[in-house]
């Protein structure tokens, strides 16, 4: 399964494409989509949407895993991140990708077994699981890769439960 992970942001949106076969994972591509600070929000959203559509076209993921918002005390920032998240989800939906959403706590839990794991710990797990020499950079890309791995783990679990329910192993 090829999974597109997305770490939403309006200045920097992280993305990561991961292939999973059972419990084996391979990083296909990761990076960030950036927008200019002085740009108006509609233009920033257009950039995010357009670049994500191109990433989907080039790397052909089968599903998308998008991190849900963590609301901080700045409502204006949260709204803008929510708008960027909406543009990302729309790009995925318009490309025919099923979209799965996970909270930061769920992503940390899926990778480390502990929902309060630190950012550095999650990054080291991403590096280890993918057999990389270095942690993906910048942090937004590493977070997007973590979202993709989270879905791979969840999808594997769902498949195992479905087989067990049907009487298989």
C-alpha cells in the first residue's frame, strides 16, 4: 500500500509518501510545500492545493493519512491551519484518495506505544522503521511520514482483525 502522509500547515505543509508491505516500510519521497508569508490566504491555499495535486499525480498514493488539528491558544492561527488542512483534504478527495485522519496523540501512540512521546523520539522511530541514515528534514516532513506510518499500522491491524473475524489467521 502506498500512503500519503500530510502534516498540515499554511506556511509549511509537510508531506511523506511511504510504501508498506506487511510490517516493512519504505520511504518513497518526503518534503514540504511552502507559501510566502506576505501572500494572501487564498493564494497560499491555491499553492498548497496545486502542489499537493502534483505530488499525488507523480507518486500515485492509494490512501491519505492527514494529521488532525491540535488547537493551541491562538485561534487565528488554528483557523488558518484548518483552512490549509481543508485544501489538502480536498486535493486528496479530488484525486480519489480515501482520507484517514489521526490526532497527534494517535500518531505518537501508533509509532511509540506512548501517546505523549516527544517529537525527537518519534523522529528517531521514523528513522529506524524506515532504515534511514538521517531523520527526514524538516520536522514537518518527518511528521507527515509519521502520519503515513501510523496509517500503515492501523491498516495492518484492521486487516488482521477482519481476517480473525472471518476465521482466518
